[in-house]
C-alpha cells in the first residue's frame, strides 16, 4: 500500500507537469504566426493582460472535451450564464476542475510527506490517508461550482436591492408618456453598474436585434431565479398580451417591493439577537465569569500574598 501511494503521487505530479507542458506547447504552436508577426514579447504581454491561465484552460478544455457529458455541459453552461461569467465556457470550467483536483491530491501528499507514507505500515493508517486525499480532491473538484453558485447568489442579492429604485424610475417614465422600452432604458440610465443593469441592458439589446419583447422578458426570467423579478416579468408579459396599462403594473410591483424590502430588514434585525447567542456564550460570557470569579476564588482559598 505504501508503494502504491508513492506511485500515485508520482503519477499525479507527472500528469500535472505533462498537462502543463502539453497545453503550453499547444498554445505556442497555435499562436506561432502571431508570434512571428508581432514578436514574442508582444504576445507574452498580451497573454499577461488577458491572463495566463485562460489560454491554458482553453487548450486543456479542447483536449478534455470528449470526456464531458451532455449533462455536465448543460449544468456548467447554465451556471456560467446565471453567474454572468460569459467570458468562460463549460470546457474551461471542466479543465479548471480537473486541474484543481490534481492540485488538491498533490498538495495533500506533499503535506503528509512521501517518507511518512512509506513508514506507515498499518493498513488502517494508509486507508485514512487515501480517504483524506480523496476528500480533499473532491473539495477541489466542487470548488469552481461553489464559486459560481456563490457569485450567482451575490447577483441575486444585488438585483433584489436595486429593484425598488429601478421600478420607481420606470414608473416615472411610464407616467410621463414614454413607452415600456423607453422607460426601461431610462431606468437603466439611472441605475449604477451592477447585475440588474447588466440583465436589463442585455434584454433591451435582444429586443433591438428583432426578438419579440415577450420572448426577451421570458429569457430574462429563465436566467434569474428571483421570485420578485419573475412575478414582475410575468405580469409585464401578461399585460402586453392583454393590452393592460404598464404604468399601473409597475407602480403596484414597486410598492410591493418597497414593502418587501422593509420586511426583510425587520427580519434580519430580529435574527440578530439569535445569531449573537453563540459568540456571546462561547467568547464573551467565559471571559466575564473569569474576571468576576477570580477575586472570589482568591479570597476563598486564601491565595492573597
């Protein structure tokens, strides 16, 4: 078992080095014409500006493309779309997961030490090493997915915070005589840079390219899994189909969102004392009891000099 662990470590390290050399060589060969025209230093500066890992992940993703299932492609594509990571594709994310998994396995073996693994003769200890290295590799395998989901949650929070102000501006535009598309553009002009502005600009861009307004709103609803925004988009699609006034719909939803935002703030304020119980009981109360009880213990046991 010890020799097996040593060979696994050597194989992982050799595979990581071979992958880096293979990807680097493919990137150099693919950009050989550009290197001859612009020069080696100019190409290196361009790579540093874009990022060194992105071309490597692109080449490695092309090599690993046959190993990516259709379910994984669909899942990664949806996560990249919802987290607004459009500069990456599913092949690059899969390549990043593979490299991080190998890196986690190598890091654990390096931290434990190959000599320590060789000295361990008990089968139970080797089994624990294998399980721990597998757990670390699994954590690194799911790390890009957790990063995408965390980024998506942050986008949802930013959208929920900016939505009431955006609806107020759109309602003012509709009340002043603008149509829905002009009012949405007016709201985007007054919004600060963020997730909500990016999504609405993408939706308005889809409408300008010839897509039906209802279809563009429906695609936006598919990209963002936020109940408040999905209700608003469904109401706009239904109002457009039935010929209802958009101003009243936006005004009602703006009032509802302001009330919901106030309720969320009150909910967080009520949750604060409950969340403070654990740090108080673990850190504050023991120190307080120590300060108050030390003079009593000194007097009881006569420890005064």
